């Protein structure tokens, strides 16, 4: 039930139950985004439409400058389109004020970044607990929650380390734990393996896939990493501000057999 | 144990409700700001160096005045003018330092907004930080400014005649010290707060995507 007064009852999440599988967590309709570069207006997105199902693992691919990142930011609720509409968790983000957007980002979406973006002044535990503080969760409960997820991502022994004392892979694990702190329905991963070596990158991809399968959280990832395609349910290719093509898992696997793992 | 699974929400076509994000209580904000100052102590002290210098000057003038005792109206006006100018220069300096220190933290701001921080929360953190460092810096500046003058007078043996030819007949008593303290510290804190407000307000209102994109 979502009409309760507390926040938590409103943050419905996933459950990979059959009855909700057809639900869409993100719906984008004719999304256009323009940037002003000096006197010129650059159309980064020229009218993109895409529906993303609950529990899906979806990769957005495309060369730099294709509008991939812009589109990614739009469906992640951290940027707004010039025209077109985006629904995240059934809410038209154009209708949401600043405070409601903050609520959406806090409760419904988890973010994972290429450069981790952990707060360097805080320990792993504090970093993971931070979103629960913004959500208004009592401190003790938040600490327990943060410890629980850090344990889940395999960092139960590094709770009190600062990011500078952790390896890249460990920092990304903290970031993944942080993204899940408020049990979001969507996790956005922006090039999550780009700063990691091949082996660590693989572990991170494996972890994301596991969380996707086990917790039913929808994962949307912008990436260059071919191994990411391997685990994706769908791959969306963006080029020149448009969706070039959308491939399902079956087609990807055929293509991948001819792609060598070059460690990137 | 399953971590990200919610116990609720088994019904089919449920709609996820979006509420207004609550503002964090002051206690949390202050904790946050204190942590931030602690970690960046020397960096914030450099930023606050401008405040310390301005207040040191102010304190030294006030102390000199107290020691000199009575001053004529022209002298008084000149001193006011001098103090005003120096504080103005100091304010410009701190604003610049604050702009730098805020833009160094764009990424942090963008990240916090992604995690659910309100613009107002970001601004509040910066304001608390700036007032606290302002108070600390002006206390240091006040001690230095007053101390320097007292030291100079002691070494010089408090001459009977001041440079301008007037006679020294005042003395620095507890009342003077208290008045000077109560004037200098709020002025320093206020300067620091004014200098921070605009950069912080501006940085907080940048959409998170843009804030994360900016590399300084």
C-alpha cells in the first residue's frame, strides 16, 4: 500500500513477482534536449522514446557525443528535457517541483558513477548511510541498513575505511551499496566499469547482475563495456540523438560470440 | 538475507507516491557542517584568512583608540573611513576565496543532490560552515590584532606623546576588550556569511547532472 503517511511505505520496490513484471518503471516520450553552445543550439536528443520494464537490466550504448549520457541523465531524473515527457515511477517529472525531484532521487533511484563519487570525507559506512539520512530514516536503523548492504556487496570488513583507503573496485562496491540504501526501484549506472581493470570490472558487472536477479531492481547502465552487453536483457544503441536500434538478449549473444574480450 | 527487497508492494498496478522531500533537522546539518570543516580544516582556514586579516586590522584600530583615549572628530572620521575600506577589500577577497572553495565542491554538491539533498540543505551546510569558520577566524584575527598593538605599546613603553602629537591618556581596560570582542566577532561572521551566500546559492541550484559534469 502506498498511501501510508511514512515514506517507506511509499517506496515500493520491485519484487520480481509475475504480476508486476509488465509494469514500466521509466517511460520516455519524444524527449528533446537542446544545449546552447555559444550562439549555436545543439540538439543533443532529437526525440527519443523508450519504455523500460521493471526488473530489466538495460544497457545504453553509443559513442561519446551521441546523446547517450544526456538521455541517461534524463531518465535518471537529474536533468530535465526541453520537450517531450518522462515518467519515472508513474510520475511525470515535468510536473514535479524541486523538492519532489529530490524525493524521487532519494527514494526511487540509486546512482552509480564512473568515478564512484563517494564523499571523501566520510567512511564507507557513512557514505552508504547518507541516503537514509536524507530519507529521514532514524540513525540506528540507517546504520543497520548500511551495514547490511555493505555486507551484501562483500565489504563487511571495511565499514570504517575512508574511500582513499579502498581500492577502485571496493569504492565502486561502496557506491553500489549506497545506491541501494533506500531500496530504489531503479539503479542507474553511468559507465560503472570504465575506471576499473578487467577483472574488477567483471566482478562489478557480476554483482550488478546478481542484485538485479535477486532483488529485482531495475538496472539502467550507460556503458562502453562489451561484457556489460553479455548480462543485459536489452541493449539500446543511441546515435546522433536518436535511438539507432534496440536489441534483445538473444541477438546480443550471437553478436558477442564474435567479439573478443579485449579487457576493456 | 535479501537486502533490496521491500516487504510491501505486492499489489499489481500500484502507483509509487512522490512526496515532498523533508528538510533535515538543524542538528544533522550542524553535524554535517562540522564534519566537513574538520576534514578540510586548513583549507577553510586559508579561505577564512581574509576574515582573520580584516578583523585583525579592525581590532588593532579599536585597541589603539582605547589606548589613545579621546580622539578628535576628524581623527574619528578618518578611522571609520579606513575601517570601512579595509573591510570592503576584505569582503571582496573572501568572496573570491569562497567562490573557489564552492566550485571545488561542485561534484560533492551534485552527488549529494543525487542522493536526495535539497538545494536549501546544500546552502545551509555552506552557511553553517562559513559562519563557524568566520567566528573562528575572526577570533584569531581579533587576538592577533589586539595582541600586536598591546605588544607594540609595551615595547615602546607607551609613549606620553602619540605620533600625531596628541597625548595618550586612555588605557585598555576590560570593558574595552569586551566591546571590541563583541564588535569584531559578529562583523567577521557576517562578512564570511555574506561572502558565502551567493556562491552557495548558485552552486546549489545547478541541476545535479550539470554539477557532476563540471570538472574543476
